[in-house]
C-alpha cells in the first residue's frame, strides 16, 4: 500500500522569498513521486516527477524537489515565490507495481505582495 | 501537444438521475483513471482501468458507479442514481506504460440538485 502525507495544509509566503512544501511518502516498492499544481478553477498540471533517475528533480516555473529515501521525503522548493505561484499543490505517489496514483491532502500556497 | 479532454465541463443534474461523464484519453496511453474532488477536499481515487477491465477501485466506487471504454477512444464514468454528495469535480487521467506521470483532463464539475 502507498500513501502520502503533506505536512502543511497552508503555506503563506511573501513574494520573492523561498517556498518549501513538505511531503512524506509510504510505499512498499520503489516509488514514483510527482508534484501537481492546481490553480483556481483549473485542472491538474504536472510540476515535476521523480522516477528513479536523479534524486534532485527540476520542474517548471523554477520549482525543484529532492527525493530522500532515508527520510521518505520529497519536499518541493522554489527559491523566490511569485504571485502566480498562489495555488493548491499536491504530492502524489505511485508504486511501480500498482495501478493508481495516491494523492496527498494538498497544500494551499498564498503569496503576499 | 496531446491532451486528455473531458466533456461536459459542467453538468447540473437532478438527484436520482443518471449521468455519464466523458473523457478522451491520450491515444497511445494504456492506463485510465477517474478521480474526484469534493469542493475544498482532497483529490480521491475512484477507479483505474487497464486492458479493458477495472484494475483497482476505491470504496467510493460502489454499485452506483461504472466505467466503460466503449469504442477504444472514449472512457466514460456513469453514475446510475446521483446523490447530493456526488457533487464534485471529476477528473479523468491517462498514462502510458512505465513509471511516468498521469495526464489529467480539465475536469467535469458535477452539481446534483
């Protein structure tokens, strides 16, 4: 069985400051991990993915995440937040031998001017 | 760029009526999914479909729900007798073989009145 825990339900940052969204996972096998973003009234867009290659993964819009097996974590970071980063972020895990993607509860990011 | 398309974007239905939500996955993908997101809540897995049959389903996916891939291109979710609590955004997704991400449609917002 697989599961994801997003440790923060809401993160508020000032524009231009770093963003950190925390995600821990549980997986029986070697997982694939993803971060998706959902802007208001929009669908789910892939930010980045880890599928057993480099542990530091770069995504779109300046986001990156690091897979740490020893900590079972896949935290998402961005050095400098932009107003357009205000959205809901989902950490997602998929086992290699499983057919489904399991979503975390989501983290709402607000960016203050 | 190929994308998953869902129709309609918004559907309002009377309680007890049947609804069919339609999805056209990306053409060479092998795995198909339905997820739902009740307003303000997390994204919940409903069902996955592979090789023309359900590969996994959640507790939510009871006898009121069914899925079909009637013509090799469309992928439908049917709710036989809608309840008020079925009101949600329903997302269709597809993915190719291998440990890669799922591609999500823009969603169908179902409102049961």
